C-alpha cells in the first residue's frame, strides 16, 4: 500500500549516484571506447527492479480500487520525474509497459472511468455548477463559461496527461475512446438539464448550458491538432 517508498528510493539512488557515475565511471568507459552511458545504464538496471516489483504487486491490488489507483498515481509521478529530471530514454523499459499489460490496463480504464463519472456527478450537483468563476472579470470571461464545463474539460485534459506516455498507439486510442464516452455522457447530462429549462429559454441556466456547449466545442476544435 506504499509503492511511493520504493519508487522514491530508486529516484534517490539515481540522483545520489549521478555525480560518481559521471565523474568516475564514465571516463573509464569513454577511454575504453565504449558507447555506454553509465548513468543511464544504472537507471535502467534499477527500473528493471521496479518492473519486477510491480509485476508481483499488481495482481494483489487489481480489485482494490483505492490501492490500485494509488499505485497508478505514484507510478505516473515516478515516470514523470524519471524522464524530466534524470533524462531517462523512452526506448528503455518503463513502468508504462507494465501498466499496458492486458489485465492491468483494462482495470486502469475501468477505474479511470468510474472516478471520472463520480467527478462529473459532483461537478453538476455543485451549487456553483452554472456560475462562471470569472464572472466579475469581464476581459477574462468573454465566453461566460460555467464552472461545470471548465471542470469537465480540465478532467479530460488530466486524463490525456495520464495516458500520453503509454508505449503504444492502440492503448492511447482506448483511452481516447473513454474520453469520447465521457463527452457523450456529459452531452446527455446537459440535454437533461436543458429539458428542465425549456420554459425559461432566456433564463440564467439555459444560457449557461449554451455557453457550456459553445466552450466545449471550441476547446475540442483547438485540440484537433493534438495527435
């Protein structure tokens, strides 16, 4: 239940050994005419240990939503730091390969959808759902976007950020399929609320729904260039 312990430990080992490997070991390799990068090879060996640990742990966590989600969150944070801070190569083995394995991946999709739907329930039941966060700042709020629409698009963006480093396009497309389902679900929810408001088509909430739809369509059009 604490995957962050060993993930953080490995990041510490990589950071703590970097100077020694660069200053002492790399010159020996260079002198021998080797193309090996000491720091990267050290990182790769430690990541292989993590892959073994994950392969052993994940089957025990698959049906505990809380622990499984925590594991995925910690792995994604680990991967981000591994690449951004320590220069790990995308061609090397990574934790995303473990998360891409069929049983684990399908569970990840299921849990991701479950929590996204819960988030949508809470955002639409919020008292501020149809109010713009920036309603008092006219130059910021040209589109008069209600809070629920902005929160929903942030939710989609966060999901993209979580799956963008998956190693295969087919897995990314499955996540895209989930996002399309969520967009359609949100559309249905907006339609249901709109039907309740048809008698007051110039009312506050009806206009907010139209603003939400316009905003979502505009943002999705902006994202169309993102492969």
